[in-house]
C-alpha cells in the first residue's frame, strides 16, 4: 500500500495522524530523546564530569551547523526525501550500535559529532516532505500531527529508558534498543513513503507558517539548534556598504530585537540543559529517575503544544512569548533554590524536579509557537531566507556558546551559578520582547499624535 496516496483520516483523528506514514517519526524520536540522555549517563557512569559533556555538546552543535548548510544544499539539488531519511535513520542505528562497544571518551565525542552531521538530513527531508505531499489547506493539520508524534515519541523514549533501568542497571544495552527504534523508522520510511512528484526547495520552509513553527519548536524543545539552511554569503564589490545600510534600516525595525531576545532565550536554555542532568545526579536522583524527570517535561509539552496556537490567538503571540519566558525563568530560579540542600534535598529532590521540569516543558511548548508566529509576521515583503539564515546563525552561537559556558560555569563554579546566569539571561530578554512588540505596533499604525490642547 502506498500510504502517501491514501485518503485523509476522519476528523476525529485528524489532529493526531494526518497520514499513517507520519508514524515513521515516532520510533526515531523515541530513540533520539533517550539517546542524548543515555550519553550523559554513560559519562556519569564512567566517573566523567559536566565539562566532558559540554565539550561533546559543543562539537555536536558545531557539526550540526556546518552540516545543516550542506544538507540544505543537497536537499535543493537532489529532491530524494526518502533517501535522506534513510541515510539519517540507518546512520543513527549504526552509531547507536557502535556506542555499545564504546571504550573511550574520544570515541564518544567522535560518534556524537557524527550524529550532528547526520541530523539535518532528516530534519530537512521531513519538513519538505510534508510541504510537498499535503495541500496548503492540509498543512496545518499535517505539521500538528508531526509535532504531536514527535512529542509522543520523546515520551515513549523516556519511558523506555526509565523501565529499562528500573529492571536492570545495564545502561549500554539500552543503546541497542534505541538502534532498533531507529531501524523501525527506516523500515516504515522504506515501505510507506515515496518521493514527491513536485519537489520544493528548502526556501519553501521559510514561507509556510506551520513549517516555521515546526522548525523552531525543534530548536528549543529538543535541546539542539537545527538551523534553517541560509544561502551562501555573496562576497561582491560594495558588500560592506550594503551591510552597513542594511544595519541602519533594520535598527528601526523590530526584527533585531526579536533576534536578540531569541538569542538570550536559546543561550539560557543551553546553559541550563547542558548541566541539568549532572545536577540531578549530584543530588542523588537515580539514572531511572532522571529519565522520568525528562518524561515530565515532554508530557507537559504534549499537553500544552496543541493549545499553544489558540492561546496565541486569544491573548496575542507577543504576550504569550513574554509570559512563557517569565514562567521558564521562574523555573530556573526555583531550581537555583533546589541547590540549597537544606531546602530541597534527598527524597524531596525527585518530586520537586519532576514538577518544576514539567512546568518548564509547558513553557517551551507555549514559547516555541508564540515566538515562531511573532517572527513569521515580520518576514512579509522581506528576504525571508536571509533573515532566517541570520536567525539560524544566532541559534548556532547560542548552542555552542551555551554548551561551552555551561561546562565552564558548572565545573569551575557551581550548578547554582550556572542556573542563576541562565535565569538572568531570560530576565534580560523580557524587555527586548516588549520593545519588539512596541516597535511592531509603531510600524503598523505610526506614531501616536499628542492630544490637542484644550
């Protein structure tokens, strides 16, 4: 059966499964969600420290950024969506199996960097595949299905890790299970997906609001910066003059404020996330418990993400961005309080972190949708590809810089210092979002005239 040509499911299922072949994304998301956490636990089990994980994460993000440009170019030149997905998923399965035989930290870094090289192949192909195989009216439902399946996969991966480690404490064999998940996705793609008759280019992902939400949600929710695929810079005569003129023009626009606020949000997220697992282990939470803490985050995303669009419409995307950023900032500060053992130590640490990390997961779901909508509305009648390319570059800076700083601050300072710096970064972003909202309103309605004298 060719699943790509079947009829749409009934409305009762439309919000979850727009096409059966979208189920291919469930096992791979289960595998990737559990994989990143498993690597950190492997480092902990080998008596490693957060500085080693920060180094691995920094190199991973660096490889991700460079390979994103390459895979974007290949996706435009060779519209083989099915082939790119198979390369991604089979490659992941091979890497996970190879890590089962891990003998040194250098091998871990190498293989994790290869994961960064392969990741954009699947991200590019999956978004373009949905754009190509769904009509414009179907795309919101399709991307909603994609997001819901991705979140469900993350929950499944976390639960598999939890029950696996509850049953036995052998961590490495879990990597073989994750390799089997990746192969399961490859099999579904092989049998259920066909390449599209009318391929699009990666630039098309910048012109569709649902695709934009999908891409930016992955950046923050899955804790890895997956950039858009910006065009290669054109170094021609007068480039410096044009760049300076562009900077002066943009200074009157809300876009620089949005970029600055997003940079701070992503930098803070990476500062927090890179050290969080090591903090959980330091306060005595078991490896199985750490998986369950992460499940609470993904479950909250699953509950609130379907509601985020309507909340953005009713209350305004700008207000929701600020509210969700503040909520996540409060979560960081609560975790800072947890670092004082006399307040939340021992048995209390597990339940308290489950609750707070769930709150932060809900904040991510709301923020990702609202911030994507705020960004999308600024791209009309503009060079959307270049603007999103710049946004990607800033996301890469936040990913690499956040991972590096997190390791340094936590190793040479403390987890408390790291989480506090992350909270301060989010606090600074709040007035930037407010200023961006004011700049947008001013640009739309013009300056408000002072009241006439009586």
